[in-house]
C-alpha cells in the first residue's frame, strides 16, 4: 500500500504567555494562538514554521518557556510537534 498525502494540514500553536510581540510569518495570530493553514503534504514532505518574539521581563534565572504546537490533518489523529517534558 502506498502512503497518501496528508490533506488539509493545519498547525496551531498556543503561544506561551511569557512571549510578547510575537511574529509568525504565514500564520494568522489571534488570541495568543498562531495558526498556519499548510494544505497538503506529500509523504516525507515537511515545512518549517517559525515563531519569534520577546520574553516578558523580568524573568527569573533558570525559567523555562515551553512551547508546543499541534498538527491536524484530515483523517489523522492530532499530533503534538514534540514532547515538552
């Protein structure tokens, strides 16, 4: 059986509250969430999506700011982009 393309791929990233002035090229930013409508991805194909911003200050030494997005596509279970722990 041949692998099929992932259709209607959407990536949603609930941005950490500690990130201000966020910029996410190609995404819609609303309510602290960056959403990319990627479309179709062929088997093995990837996209690089970026978010940048400024860490809210003051911030204590050793503070970790964690971020995790969710990938959705037709007929597939939602998948986190990584394991933040």
